[in-house]
C-alpha cells in the first residue's frame, strides 16, 4: 500500500499576502500538496497562483484538481505544466479532467458536448501532453487534435516529468485513468453537471467498490504503481461522530452505516478518523486524501498522526 499523504484544495485568498501565508501554513502543518480546481467562477487562475505557492515554500507540492480540458489546448497545458514543474524543481502535479460543471460552459459560451465525447477528447489530450512532456515533441492526427511536430519546450524538471492525475466517477473516465494516470482520483459521478441528488446517491460505499474494479481492469499490471486519491466533501473532527453521522445520513439519502463509510465524509475524533482512513486504504487503496481550506487546521492532527509530521 502507498503511504498516506494529504492535500488541501484552495481556490483563492483575500490577498497575495494571505495566499502565501496559507501555502506556508499547509507546508508547516504537514500537508504534502496544495491543489487548485479549475472553474470559471470566483477562483484564481491556477497556474499563476500555484507558481506563487511553490515559490514561497520549500517542499510543498502544488497541483491542479483538475484542469478542464475543454478550456485549454493540450499544447498550452504541456508548456504551462513543464514551466511550473521546472520552476518548482519537480513539485508540480498535473491533474486533468474532461470538464463537468454546466455553469462553466454556460458562462463562457463553450459547447457542452455529451460526456462520452468529452472523455474521448480528454483521452487524446492526455496522449498529446504526455508526448510533449516526455519526448519534447509530438504529432497527432486524431479527430480532436491535429499536431505536426509540436514543441514541448521547455522540458520539465530534470528529475522527472510531472505525475498526471485523472479523476472521475464513471466507467469510461476511470478506465482512461487506469490506463494513463499516475494518480487516480476516485469521485462520485458528476454526469449531471451539478452537485445534486444523483452525485450524492453515487457516493455510497458499494459504488466505490465498482469504481475500483473499473480502474483495476484498465490498469492491469500497473495497478500497484497507481496512487489512489479521494476528495472529501464533509470533514468533522468532533468527539461525538455518531451524532453527526446520524444527521448526515438523511441529507445523503443513506443509512447511518452507509454515511459512516462513504469515502466523501470523515467524521469523529482524530483517532477515529485515522482508524477510518486505515480501513479505507485497506478496502479501496485510498492513500492520498484531499480536504478543503475550512478543515486545514482542525484536520492537521490527523495528518500528523498518519504521516509522522
């Protein structure tokens, strides 16, 4: 099993000073990575903000969770990723996704194709990005991207190429992740384009069993090298976890037993949450756990307990 590591997902701050302070705090508290989403609402531009976060820290990794493929051409993604990886001396993680939030497409006037088409386009984009990062040049003749000897300058950090993370909750995108990604984010199903009843219903523990099967089938012999990531949505470090679970269960349309086990929620004391994460790593392989800014401080003792930092 992979060792535990933890990330905090941030999207903005009140000022540059506060952003740098958040990055330094995450590093000081033992988090391995600062991650940023890529939506077109009230958040900062990820590549610029992540560059600043990397520059003001020494060991903190930075990454995207995840770039919307339909907003960004893969040649430009590869150049931005290589530049940030080079400047951060190998601390960048490149998360790529097919795009899912309906409001992003509506606000920007981008055509929202069906999920299958978006995943097909992402699959081509991943091949292009990998070719540029690892070979320095690439060509492509697919239905979505046609390149003739595109340059991958600059090369990323000499020590490695940035690990690629692909996440999702549907069979097709998780199969792609199993074949191509270094890190696989296992999420609820977001096909409707909003966080609503369907997404919540897809967060039951048994649905995650099926998702891991899809990844294993696609990954084959490389499964042991893949790091499995889980994004949380509810984190409560409290002495009476059962009370919180009982309150959450009807909101999630789950039984209390299901709510206690769903990977999107972590509830209980520091010791109970640590035990829960150990159990989930044994069941699903999740070792890379993502929380949000609101949990940055309160979750730090769990980080310390499971990483020794």
